[in-house]
């Protein structure tokens, strides 16, 4: 059986919010800007629409939002053992999947086991189960190390144009 390669002290030193894990996959520059307190999401129409979608989707689903260690915020589907993440679109599903894997990993490191993750895309009426395997734990650990490397840079990484840039809250900052 494979064990975590990350010690408890390393885990404590590398803990970040789930948004940062997500942004690492989407765009390291976005991660750096966000981590250095240039947080433009509050003025982003896309982020506002995503928050509204999150709040209004699945009103009959017995879920509750939990803030853990003032760091990560997860939705738990009560009675099912599922950690839920609602997303506007599956376009960035790899980033969303790693975010949910991080939540499952984080909870496991805190002694909460037996959970599975679930990504929901209500506009497309799709769901995707996310399971934390030993291999995926190693992926999360590597991502945490990489997130901290990006955060430690003295300046933001170079902007690289991606299709997602059109709708990014940071587009004007990167491309003007």
C-alpha cells in the first residue's frame, strides 16, 4: 500500500484554499495574482453568476456549507458522504476536479475518511464523481508543492493567452 509522501509538517506548511488549487490548473498567473491579494473576482460578472448558480441550484438537496480551518469551504450532501462542488460549466473540469480532490485530501488529513466528491454542472444537467485514490493523493501533493512555488515567485508568471482569458476577471490586467 502506497503512503502519502507528504509529512504532516509539510502539509501544514503547504495548506492553501481550494480556489488556489483550481487557479493553478487554470492559469499560474491568475494564481499568483490572487495569492498576492489582487483579487478581482468581486467585480467579475462571471464570478457573480457562478455564485448565484451555486446558491440557487439544487434547492431540495439537503446540503450544508462548511468552512474548515478558515481555509476551505465545502458543500456536504447530508447523509450521503459526498463533497459537492457546483460549477457553471465543465470547460474547466480538470481544475474543478483537482479542487475537489484537494478537499477530499484535506479532510482525510484531518481524519475524515469515506467521502467521495461530486462535481455538478446544473446548466448541462451533468454530474461527475471524484474519488480520491492513492495515485490522486500524490497528484494533489504535487499540485500543492507547485502552488507554493508559484506563490513564492517575486513577480507574476508571464501571461499566456488561452481561450478562458476572454472571460477571466484578470483579462484587463494581463492584456492591456
